[in-house]
């Protein structure tokens, strides 16, 4: 039985499903801690303050060939306080041991803001807004933390055995993971929010070796597999043992697959690789803090300017990109971002034209706009930055087979092997784990070490068509940004898509 | 900034007490705590002044043929974590069938090297006010030069304490100071960064002024010419390149799987004899630290030793698999399986100044910063990436025009093999997602490094 994805106006008014009833912050204890931190910040001179209090538990079971399985459960409880004092931000976070830590974090944030005033030549103007209150919980059919250890063990050991069944596989890894968290938010504007999340995921990786050659295949996505906002039912649906056998066999097949030469070709990119393409060349490029220079020292800048909305042609008319955290079931699904902005569906690219950014309150105010609820942070410990949420290339029509038929000759590729893009998000080069040559609209031989590259707007300008909604897939992934580097958890989705005259074979 | 979050006495007493409650065959427990203060600035404001305290207490319990780890975020919950790990390990032992593999044990008592050089009062004095004032001065200097600047100034305290049922007890605390900044002027940019235990040795102001001057002098940039160039990589770019060396088979799991250079080409010649790439947390360079999270003393491991294939880094598990001893490189990366990690890489310095390396190039490139570098082929050592800030044309032994971003797909092993000059000054940079991770390298001069597509201009 699935609990409906639900929200309500008032914190505490939503009946939590069993999977969310755990830990020290499940209900009741968060309120006084939030009020203590908000009160300390406001009493200390903050014109604005927000507090994020969260408790997280994460389960990971990994098995690597030749090593004993390793299972771990990592718990974390803490809070982060952000203040604005005389137009200067300050932030502090710490683990929560007792109530004194809430006030101490707020005091540290105030000290940081006052110290920063000595170096700041400009002041922040944050438009006030009304309070937002509400509750949210992930829909969970089977609580992953209630699954018996033997069940987890069996799936992983079966997957590992299947991945190594093909001669030539020298190393394999299989794993399952689950995470649950309570997130509470309060601000001096009166916002009070609670969100309860559950994630589940799995992965398998096979490495095959021949003479001076090593190849890898993975499932359901390269690097960390895939994780969804769902219960154990998602892990079951992955069918890890069954897919592991295929992955192992393909890794070995790649050892003797040909390498194609460099040149230009039509390609159909599968949804896993396309998810990363969207992440690197669309999502990052549209982060407004980056566009405004806040991330110039580390994450970089963007070829897209703050005046691009309605002016910059980003891609072909087939390019429609949406940010929509209201879509359930992924790592980018939520009701409120980490500065309390209620999420909504936002078109970022419409028929190839830039129509909005991934923004926070601070960055949006600087261009006279409103936040698109993209302020995300890595748990309680880090500042909210502009991260992608659920950023999807909207599907077109038809099937992948119809796309391949339309292409005629070219390549079908998927699953990332290497990725690189410059600090303006313009010049990229990606390698994929796997590609098939397509002739007369049909997949034929496997080729290895496939790579393609391009310049972002030219590349997206070559998008001719995407397959329909039935072949649309989403992939959750972590993303690094900020100093110190923090992770944002998000998702990208797409159906397979046809690109014309793309530069290939560059590596 | 404040001192240690946990403190030696409190940390070891809490771990000792918690360990007593273990109901398992073996157990280990560590606490890793860090107080990091970061002053980020960009344009005309200090936009992200932060204090971040992190604390993880992780227990590993072994029961029969199974093990389990449980982690919490405070020492006060350490006993609960030990109890939970013991229970999970016992439950897993009861649930599993006949085990093909058995879990590795815990570290026994071993002598830990001294902690001299880890703690510097100058870093504690590099507090929020000092950092903010300095950030303001750097932004003022940039504005005066017609440039802008973005960067971060950091001071931190890192602690690690370990206790095992095998009798190991160890604790160390270390200060950490670092900076990085990007100066922008017109289309040109420059970059400076360094990291170490002692804030007084960073020279932030001078290096910021140099970066600002360099960017302001260039203003315009030209495209990186496609083709093979003589390239002088600055210490930061070199550090990025040597960061890939462990991926070429210099880890215990790769050796156990029979893949990579150590397994397939032991002692083979890779580079000139003056190239030594070591992982060495005992050398007093970068972010030295005396032991790993399993309590094993850290050992120097020369991955490339005088140009030859050297050894591999290991943890207790991979050492058990290969029949050796752990080199003290246990690591548990986020969302990943535990695996040994080379966390303190050093390319041993040579005797040349960076100016001398540049002077030895008639026409070529100076590359200060690389970006988004990813492994393409571990067997060939091929990496794809781009240049970024602070890159210049070299003409007649001098830096001239600034360069746009350029893409490369090249073998790091090939580059090391074609290195004919090594700088004397080490620069350290952090390695993200690795606990206490850093790489330290001098500038190098590589004869023949391709930038640009093999089929034409990007």
C-alpha cells in the first residue's frame, strides 16, 4: 500500500506513515530547539534568520569481490543557522547534543556576520515575504529500514555472483542503500516547515580485464548506481541480480569491441548519459549564484548571463527543460527548499530559449526576480546554494526504436564513463561506458571507449527529437559545489534523444 | 577560532568507555571531528562567512563471519553506537550462510609517530575578523587594479581518535589553514591557492596581489592553439595531474584484482629517475597526520619511485587480501564502499625555479589551473580535462598573452615520462571528498602535451 504523496498547511498536522516514525526528531522535540535558535538570532540583532534542524540515518551495504561485505548505518543530528545582520550574512552549524547547541550555533552565526561586515563593501537587501508553513513526506510502500538483514545480504550477494559469472570479470561490486531524514525549518518571518524523506537505491559494477585493457559496465547508472525517493520497493524493482549478469557479460564483450575513429555522427543518447549531460551543461549553467559570480573561485561561472531570460537561444525548438521538485519519487523531490521557499514547476528552457534560472532568495533579489526554490544544502551542516532540483528534458513522442529508425545510421550510447566541462559550462567532452553502432535504424555491433564533445548551445541546437514519456527515466545523483565543497542531491530525467552531426571519438 | 571540538582526554575517555560495552568478537571506534571556519568572498562582499562543526563517531564490530559499522554525530552517543554495531554484526552473522570471505580484524597496539608540526597558534589567530579584513583588502586591491576577485580563506582544526579491542589508542589534533582566490580582469584571470598547517606560511596577501597583477596585465585572452606544446604546469596543475596516479593501479584492491601497474608491470620504468610520486602523511608537507581511521600508523608509500612502478596503498582489509601489512590508508568515502585512499600525495620537488622552467621554453604554454579532470583510461593513464584560470602563452621564455580555456585528453603517465624539469617549490591543494586529503606538487615542464581536439578546433 502506498501512502499518498502529501502536504498540508500546518506542521504537525500531517499523519506520518510508519516509515517516517523513527528517531529523536520524529515529532515534538524539534519545535523548542528551532525556537531557541531563532530567538537567539533575532535577539542578537539579526534582521532575518533561518534555522534548519535535521536528523538523518543512512544505511549502506556493499560487497566487493574478494572482500567481506561491509554494512554501515550512519546517523547524524544537527542544525544550521543563517542570519542577516546589517545586510551581511553569517552562518554556523554544529551537531546537536543538547538544547544549548541550538543557541550556540545561532551565536556563532551572529559573530560571523559581524566579522564579515569588516570586509563587505556591499550590503544584502533581502525582500521580506510572508510566512510559509507546511508538511511533506515521501511516499513509501516498504520501509527499507524494516527489511531484514538477510534480505539485503541475499540481493547483494546474488548480484555480485551474477556480475562475476562471466569469465573475464576481475572485479565487481554490488550494493544497496537507504536513507531517511527529518528536516525542520523555521525563520524569523514566521515560516515553520517539516519534511520527512526516505530514499532507497542500489548499484552493481563489473570490471573486466584483458591484455592491457580494462572495461567497466554498471547498472542502473554509473557511479553510485541510482537512488530514488521511495521505499524498498524501488530496490526490488531494480532487479539487481538479473541486471548484474548482463552487466558482467557486456563488460567482457567490450574487451574485444572495436574503437571507432573520430569524426562527426548522428547519435541517440540514452537517458542515463543524457541525465549527466543535462546536469553539467544545463543545470549548472543556469544556477543564478554562479551566473552572478558568487562561485567564480571554485565551481566557476556560466556562459549564460543574468540578462539571458527571453534573449538567449540555448538550443533547438525541441529543447524544453523544466525544474520541478513537485514531481515525486526522486532525490530532487521536496515541498520546500532549504531556505523555505515552496517549490513549483518552472520552465528553464522553452522551445530552446532561456526562460528562468535556478535561483535562491539572495541571487533572485539581485536581478529583481523571485526565487525558483533551488536553494539546497547538504544536510544541516552547510549553507544553501543554488543547486538543481528535478531538472528534466521534457520528452517528445514515439519510441527509441522510432528514433533509431529516424536516425538511420549513427550510434546509440549510454552510461557515463568520464565527464569534463569547462568552468563556463560551454566546452564539454563525455565518454560513455557503452555504445552500439546503428545501421538502417537497428543497433548492431558494440563499440568501446566512445566519446563525444561539443559546445553547449551548439550541441543543444542539434537536438532533433526525444522519445516519448513512456521511455522517460530519472536518475538521482549527488553534485559538488561550494567552499567547503558540499553535496547537493538532485535528479535529472530524459527520454532517449536524437542529436545530429555531433563530434565523436575525441578521446 | 576555538580549539579542538572534542579534545584528547574527552575523546579517548569516551571511546574507551564505549568500547567496553561492545558485545562482539572485535571492535574499533573512531571519532573524526572538525571545526572549519571559511570566509568566502566575491566581488564586493563577504558573502558566505561560515563556521561548520562536524563530528562523526564510527564503530565497527566483528561477530563471527560478519561485521557492521554504526556511526553517530556526537561522542555522547558513542555507547549507543557500539551497542547498535554489535547487534547488527551479530544479526548479520546469524543471517548469512557459509561465508566465502571473512571480515578483517582490527588494528593492534602500535606506536604512533609524534605530532610535532601539526598544531600552530598562528592558524588559531587567523580568525573570522582577521580573515574578513584580509578579504576586504584583497577585494579593494582588485578594484584598484581594474579587476575583481573571488575566493575563500580557511582556518580549521581537525581531530581523529581511535580505540580498538586490539589495544590501539591514538589521538591527534591538527590545525589547517588555506586559501584560494581567482582574480578576473577583462577576459583574463589568474589563480592562487595553498594549504598547510600553519597560516603564517601562506603568504596570502602577496600571492593575491601577484594574481591580481597577472590578470590585470593580461586583460585579453587568445585561444589555446590546437596541437602539441611544451608546457610548464604550475604546482596546482601538477598536483591535479598526480592526483590520478593512484587510479593507475596503486591501491590494494587493484593489486588484489590483478589490474593496474603494480599488479601487471611491477618495477617497470615509467618516467625519468627524478620523478618520485609518494603518498606521505609523515613528511611534514601539506596536511601531515600520523595515523588512519583504523588506528594504523601512516607509512610513506612511493607509488612511482625514481621513475619506476613502486608500491600500493592499503587498509587492513586489502592488506589481508594481499598478504601484506596496512600502510595506514583506510578511508570511508561518502556513499561509497570503504577502500584505501592515497590522501597525502607529493611529487618530490626538484631544483628549478618556476621562472627557470619557463625560461627553458621557446614557445609553449604555462598552465596554472586545470579543471574537471576525469579518468578516461586507467591502463594508459589517460585523463580528460580543461585548463582554467591563469594560463599564458610562453614566447622566448617569457609569459605573454593570456589563454582561453583549452581542452586536453592526455596521458598523465606520458606527461611524467616527458618531464624534463621539476620545480623546487611545493604548493598544496585540498582533495575534495577525502578526509584530510591533499596533494602537493611543484611546477613541472613537459615536452610535448597536446591541447585541443585531435580532429580540429573545439
